[in-house]
């Protein structure tokens, strides 16, 4: 297959133009090529708009020029005409912005369309999973990139790999390991970690970076933004592109709070402000943020959604308005919303009804860890991923038996229990982040 040239992105694509090497390019390479493509679009748009501006100004001059007999009485252009001329650059600036947004959307959606057309159903299903490197390879503790990872990625091109302290030893080791994964991946892959400072700082320690404050130690939006930028910068520079943070839940104000050191405040407005600030700081470095745990944290919450507005839901609503890349639906039982004892991430009432339809979130929804007992006691490997899709989730985080869940979902598609269109809908949301 031939490579897709940057200038071809504005043409009607043919399936054969999609090259697997194009799909696996690192985010930085894709971003650079997109910027070069956009420069061409903006140059053409600016030239056209420049001609338009000159034409408008000439027209204004002609229509407002007084007749010879009136020239002595009219020494200047009218105030209304001057206002129209002054407003012209603002109108043109708005037009340029619209051209830019339209060009970006066209490039992105065309790329996604053609990637999806090129994928087998096996690759599509694999792309919905976020697993540990040990789940992917079968190796007890992965600390490098080798044949086991390379072969596993070829067979199961997963959508994400989440790393922990045991995988991270030194700066050079981390960069080599993650670089190897990105280079071998058929498609862009989330290389994720849970890193929010202090208690969750495995990457900072391995990379020799400063450990950022977290939780209630962060007291202002400025500090939260700075922490997000710092964490995002060292993650991005060393190969990570997703952080499963921040915690957007409220502290309960007790000494036994399990979120102490992770969540920001007991005050909903403070929690919302700091959640958005940290997330925005992360995403400014091309590191995707994942606000968690929706709609609350714990074993069960019996409040109705009406009771949760103004409280537990405020930080998530703020994160949605700030375009957070992903939200993690928790394993808490939200019986006051769903009327059932199913975990929130497996509840259509919580994910589709509340998060997507009522709160308007159209980004990536990731499940909480599916290997937890609250999930495994009631769902088998196949049933849990089908339930997550039915609920409205896009990505499955660490199922108990990855291979069994993967094969089970393939079987469900083959039997018509899950449609390929439903798989594609989730991949579109995922790829709008990965290919942007």
C-alpha cells in the first residue's frame, strides 16, 4: 500500500490508501503532520480572505465617495462606514476560525472513517480493552519491550496498556519500553498510568521528577493547573499519553476517608474548579485526562440524581464543559439512579441515561477495573464486557480474564448479540482523541 500524503487528506480517500504504519505513528508525529497540513489550509484561507478584504474596502470607498458637487461639504467618510470597516477584520477572524475548525473536523473524521474501514473485527474488538502489560503478554512482571510484547500486540492490538510501579525502574528503561510499544502498535495505543502526585507518583519516582502535591494539599486552581502541567509534561516526554486521573469525587470529611490524599475537597465548587484545572493542565501537554469515579465513590449511593446535582455531580459537569478526554464510570452501586444493584459502569441508567444523555458527555467512557469482586461475583468474562457496552461504556479496564473477555465479545458479535456498528461507535470516540 502507498503512504497517504498530507495533501491527500482533503480528497476522497480510498481504502487502499490507509497504511498500517500511518495508523501506528506516535501522537507527536501525527500532531506535527496535522499542523503542517493546517498551515496550508490557513495560508489558502488567509489569501482568499485577504482578497475579500481588499474588495470590501474598495467597494466601501466607491459607494461612500461623494459626488463632485458634494465633496466640499463632505470631507470624510461617514461614521457608520468607518464602523463597518473597523468590524471587517473581526468578521474575517471569525471566518478564519470557522475554516480552521471545519478543516480539522474534516481531516479527523476522514482519517477515522478510513481507519475503521481497514480494520478487521478482531482488531476492532481488541481496541476497546485497556489491560496491564502482564495481561497482554502473560509475563509475570514486564519491565521492557521484547518479543513477548511485540507478538502480543500483533495478535491483540489493544486500545490501551496501563502501567504501575512494578513496570517502572529508570528513565531510560521507561522511554525504551514505551517507545517500543508505540513503534510496534498497529494503531495508536493509550499508554496509561494513575499519577496524581504524592500517593500516586510511581512515574515521578522512576523518572527522577519532582513529586507533585495532590488531594487537599492543592488549594488553588493555579496550583492544580501547574501540577497537571508538570505531571503531564514528564509523562508525555517519556512516552505516556493518558493519565487515569484526577479523582473528581468529594471527600467525606472523616479521618477514615479512602480518598484522603486523592480527592480535593468536601466543597463541590472547589472540587469542580481543581478537577478542571488539573485536567486542563494535563491535556495541555497532550496527555489525556480521565476524571473518575462517576457518579461517586464507595460501595453504594442511594441518592437520586436530583440530590446529586449541586454535590457529587458538580465536578463531572465542570469536567464535561472543559472537554475532558475521558471519564471513568465507577464500580459503585448507584441504586438511587438505576434502581438496581449493578455497578455504575454496567448501568445504562447511569452511563447512557445520566452521563451521556442528560449531562451531554460525548467523550470516552472507561469502566472502572473489571477484575474487582463487586463485578466478578455477578458477571462472567463475556457477560461483563457486553454489559459495559450496553451501558454505554467505550473501553474496558483490566477485566479479570482478558483473553476470555476478548473471545467472548468476538463471539457476541458473530452471533449478532452485539453489532459491529456499536463497536465502531466506541472506536470513533476513542479515535477522536487518539488521532486529533
